[in-house]
C-alpha cells in the first residue's frame, strides 16, 4: 500500500477513535451504527482538511485575541456541522456537546498521534540529518570562555 494511503487510514482511525470516545463521554453525541460513526469521522476529517484552514484564516483576529483558544470553537462548529449533515445516523445536540466533543477528539488525536510519532514536533536548532545553520563566528574580543546558549 502506498505511504499516503497508510497515513490517511491512520488519521481516519485516530479520528474515529476520538469520535467514538466523544460519543461515549459526552451526553448529546450519538451514533446509530458503526458505519455512521465511520462516516462521521471521515466527513470530520474532510472538513478539517478543507474547511478548517479557511475558518482559521477568516478568524485570525479572534485566534490572536484569544491566544488560540478560538480553535476550540472552530472544532465545535465543524463537529456540529457533521452532526447536522449526517442526522439521524450521527447526532450532535447543541453547541455544548459539540464543544466538549471537539475537545475530546482533539485530545485523543494529540495523545494517539504522539504515541505513533506523528504528533506536532517543535525543533529548535539543527538535528542530525536536518538542515545545518551557519555558526556565528567569534568576535575578535570574544575569549570563548563564557556561557553559550544555542537555540
């Protein structure tokens, strides 16, 4: 199987697990069958891939003002949209259920992708095999004996 297909299936499974746990833990989120759960997670993944970036750009001032917490509202809106589009197979009752469901799905995705090695990684400085940064040349008056903080 091509690597792209495997990555897609892995994301879909992680999202499905998150939606299933949100269904179990949040009153107001329900699915009728396992097929409707898979359909809901697939639609949520597609909305996250295509609609979410547009919503992020449009709500950039709110994202900055809320220090990024407005992302939780965007997640809730997308989960509510999935519930609205897939009724009666997948139901999301109200904004509160969508909000907490979005929080659970995000946390599950963060934890599972972290275990699978696909989580967000912040790299500071050069790592083996990574791009090399040019080193600063010591100044003429630099004795080289002081502490160095290299980021």
